[in-house]
C-alpha cells in the first residue's frame, strides 16, 4: 500500500507540474520570465512552510550547514526556471515537455564528468539514443522561418534549461550528503524568490487581474506539487517512481491540445519516444546497479 501511495503522489505531482507550466505559458505573453519565476517561487514558500510546520519539520527545514551550497543550487535552479518559462512563451507545451526529458540524460553525463560516476556501455548507449531523440525534436526548429518567429530561440532556451537542471541535480546530490531534503526544498524556493528579484530592472510589469490569477495559481500549485513529489519518495523507492515522470508527456499533449490548440508533429512524437525510451532504460539500469537517487530526486523540481 505504501508503494501505491508513492505512485499516486508522484502522478499527482506530475499532473500539477504540467498544469503549472500551462498557467505560466498562458501568462507568458503579459509578463517576463523573471517575474513568472518570482511568483512561482514566492507563492510556493507559504505552502512549503505550512507543510513543514504540520510535519513538525520546520526547524529541520530551516537548519542548514551549507548556505553557499543552497545559494549555488538556487542560482542554477532559477536559471533553469527562467529558461523554461521563456521557452514556454515560444513553443507548444508538449514540445517543451519533450525537450525537458533531456535533463535526466544530461545528468548521467555530468555525473561522470563532475562526480566521477562510471558510465558503462549500456548507459552510454541509452544516453546516445536520448540525444538523438532530442536532436529529432529540435531539428525542425532550426530553420530560417522558425528563427524569425522565435521558435528556434525557444528550443535553445529549453535545451539550456535542461543543462541547468542537470547541474542542479548534481548539486542536490552533493547537498543530500549533509542536508535534509526539507531544507533543500525550502531554501530552493527562498533563493529562487530572492534571485528572481534581480530581474526587476529588465521589464517587470503590473499584471492584469487575470494574469495575476494565473501567476498566483501557478505558484500555489507549484508548491503543492513539490510537496507531493517529496512525499512520494517517502513511500516508495526512486527506481519505482522515476518512470512515472514520463506521464507528463501524456498530460502535456492533452492540455496542450485542449487549452492551446497545440497539435504535435510526427517529428516531435518520434523524438519524444526515443528520449523517453532512453530515460526509462537509464532508470532501469540504475535500479539494477542499486544506485540510490531517492533523496536527490525528492528535492528536484522539473523546472530546477
């Protein structure tokens, strides 16, 4: 029953994160990405604080022995969110979701380069397949027409966000050695809120009531989703839950079509299939090798 609870919590977080992305996309025409990051981070803080207090973990969530580590994680994470939110304003929701699946693949590469983790032939092959899938998704965007419309820039920004997200995952792996997951979740939202304020000189606007409602909803939903994903890893191991991340593709396709009229292309679906297959293969191999990613994954939001 505990495993089932973990799966349901994980699926709930996946749905909410896709809904949050849809809300950010709907608001993207009216507010700059930095302002969207602020609302996403600031409104999540009270949700996280109430959750920690209810679990009597508020002291744990505020206690840290590595403030510089949290600052570095915040810098990387806020960069990832900013790039993703900017990309959402330029690309269909399902496409942003599909490209975003490159982050776990890049995490394997950075794990080898920065943490000295060994990549054997199986995972190296899976990484190669995933990168081919990302290329298939992005390639149609690299045309003159798409460059003029901003779609090429959007694809580049989402790819850059994947790099930042992978680096954030590496930083979380370092933090979990000495920091509680509650502290990682809390300080990420706090650092993201403060760092996003640095973008005020770059064109913040007073949102309309409708846009403000979208942003506030995105922040609250993002906070709840973060709690669900953190709770999920308390009930089930990472290897069991990780494949459910890819359910986001299904929800993104449905929401993208119903809300925004986004019709996926054959190229996008083909590339996404390869990226998802690669990710599942890597997860399966990590589970076979007994690698522990639960605490690190529980502190990792899809946007950073």
